[in-house]
C-alpha cells in the first residue's frame, strides 16, 4: 500500500468539478454497445438458492472485499461490503450466518495518512476515514483516527485483506507483512489466507483478487521499491509474495540481477517459469523486499496462482463466483488532474531581451524556448557543435503552448525527458507547491502579476531545470503495461473459471462502461463515476462506496441466477448511504 502525499487535499481544492473518464479505445465502445444494464430494481425479499448451497458462505479478496472505503477500514464500511450485503440477501435463500472481523471503529484507520509501522497503537492513528468537504471540494480526514484494532471474536467468513495480491493469499506467515491480516489471522506467523478460508469449510464462495497485483505499480508511478522505473513488464520480471516457512526452496533470479530463495511448491507455474533462469548462489532478499507490492505480477505467475487458488476452492466442494479485475487506470484518483492544466506558464515563442540573449551566448532574436532547451541540455542532453552548441533534442517549442516536462524512461530503461502527453496520467500525490516553484519547466523563474516572466526579479544565472519526477506520473508506456497485464489477468480468470465451471462477474466491463458513459443507471437514478454526492466511489477515489458495493452485490446475484438457477432478492442500492458530507 502506497502512501499518498498530504498535498492530496491541496490539489483537490483547485479542482472544482469531479472528473470522469473519456473513451479509452474502440474495444471499450464495443463493450458498451453490446453489454446490457445488469442492474434491475430490487424484488420482494423471498428467494431460493437454486443448486447453490448457501449455508456457509466465505469470501476471499482484498480491500473491496474487506469493505475498505474512504481510505480507511471502519465498521460501517465493513457492514456495507458486498460479502456482507450478499450474506444478508442469502438469508432469504437458506443462507447461514456471516461473521466479519469487525474493526469496531466509527472513524476508522486511514491507511493512506497513518503510519503502518505500529497501526495497533491508537496514539499513532492521527487520521480517520475521509469525508467530503464540499467547500474544497474534496476529501478531508476525520481527526483523530482509530487504531487498527485486533479482532478477537468468533471464526470469520470474510477473508478480505486490504493490500493482498493474488500471489499473497497462499503465503504462510503473511500476517508478518500485512497488518490488515495480522489483526484477524489465526496465527500471523504461520497462517495463510487461502488455508484459513478452506478451513472454514465453505459451501459457497466469492473470489475477487488481482487488482493489487497491478495497483501498487500504478500508485507508485511505475516506480519500484528500488526507486527506479525499469522497462514495463520485462519478460523476466517477477514480484511475488514468498512463503518463508515453506521448505524445498531453490535460489533463483526473481528480477534482473536479484536472487532469492523461492519455494517452488508454493505457487504453481514458477517451476516452468524458472527453467531457464540462473541458480547461482547469490544473496537473498530481505523479507520486506520479498513482499514488495510495487511491481506488476508476471501474467505467467498470475495464471498459475489463480489456477491454484480457484482450484483449491472448487476442490473443497463449494460452488462460487469469481470476478474480473477493473481497469485501474480509469479510477477517479488517477484522472483527477487534467494533463491539459500542466502548461509552461510563459510564452516560449517570445523573443529574449538582447541583454539576456547575450548573457546566454545566444544571437539577437533567440526565443525563450531556445534558452530553455539549452538549460535542459546541460541537465543531461549532449550538445551538438554542428548547430552552434544547441542541443540535438529539442524539448520546448517556440510557442505559447508547451506542456510541462516529465522524467520518464525508454524501452531500455534509459532516463529521458519530454513534455507530458494527454496519454499520460498524473498522480494525486504530486506536490502542488513544487509545481508552483517551477517543476516541469525551470525553478527560479519569477512571474509578474500578468503571468509574464519578471526579468528584474529573476536571477537568470540561478535557473535550473527540474522535470516532474517519474514517480508522480504514469506515463503512456506504463499505462499500456498496466492495461496489458490487466487484460492478460482477465483472460486467465475467464479461461480458468470456464474450465472449472465457475461463473464470472465481469467487473471490468461494468466499470469500463461506467467510466465511458459517466456512471451507472440503477433503475431510477444515475450514479456518477466519481466520489461526489451522487457517485458510487468512496472519497478516496479508488474504492467503491456503499452504493458501489451494492452494485457489485446485485451483479453477483445476477450471475448466480444464470449459473445456479438461484432466486435471490437484490439490494435496494439507493437505500445504502453515499459519501459522508462534512456538516
């Protein structure tokens, strides 16, 4: 889980409307045109399970399954998680009891703002869940927050663990690395999520995992824990959770030049994947590095892990439903800052005053763009003597329409600079004050009241370039890498589920359709694809709010009707709360 900078609130204060996503490509148009609206009004509260047996329902997933919303885990969010809503509806169709690991908190534990070093200590929980401050407009955390309280109640049915990836659920001792599992694991030092879910003896299950296998990469701007942006999804990349207590390990290369002891019997597919890898005796990774969530899980490993996890659930004798993974690049948090706003604040087509041009060794009539290109050349670009010392690569154009410059990496991992494009995405964690100082153009430029450069107040000898660092940008190549992995994950989910005769709820299509059309029609109201008062996202801009959880619930009920002939009453989505507004 990646901390989001507290400039979050400052940036949002400059945005007076909530954004929704535009059309991504022709595939998305096809999806919209060929997909019916699956959300019908609720029916009378009577029903039957069909061929499904609902006496012991178990859910396996990550943050959405856990009911995390508004950037926090808190009791109301847990109560309105789709597993708990499903269990309530299952009660009309011979369903049994459903126990969640209640955090017993009204304000909650904000995982974005609070430290995860010691989350069980209330004194470190300075911030609670977000509420919507309409005067900003944007999120504002409740203060103080509450500790990530340990759960001590009866055995649970909901094994949703915020931050968990698909490749983590079989990891023995995962509670040592993720406090959201620590708080209710039978034994944090040895328990595995999957094993505990199976031990609960489910008769029916839902399985929704995989979003976090790419979300960490998106949240870090494609920057790994090592602080670099490698080429997106290199063929030999593998970032997986490692079951440290599993024997029969072998020392293999888990990333270029990085070796670790990997238990090959933990996740299927790894043995074949590593047949061509070196096994030299290199130093092993630390536990923190082993659990690094900031990469993209190899689709090969994902497929093997999904086969293992779903196969284990099916072999238990339970029936169930699985969900595909939404396109994380379309969620509101990654689309709040329009790239069109990130412009160089001066007209670079303007002619430099002669004294300034002379001081820079430029001829009379040279433009500001020429000056900026020279300064950026000194930042790493080679000069070309054939052009009088001007850089061979021109970043800025002689016009009033120049975008800010970002740092990114080419296909070989080489550091390059270019203007930001509409196909890039800006993270909300970008420091607003640094943009005001000149990130993306030149630090040191002083503007007058009209927005023009104040030459008298600007020390031309002290100007220095500063491209927007790559960790604040999901560049177009990284967006493509995320969507490619997402598509490969979903193809694996659909194929494996079909082989095992488990129905699939296509959450990807539901969310893409909503992103393009601007929302979802729930019968008598159109819920917007944002975290405003009429939206179905929570105030963190990533997780659904209670109404969004209701949408997921009804989609699962529809899938069960088709696959198992069940007749389960749907949730009245509008009876669920939206976001909380600040009084």
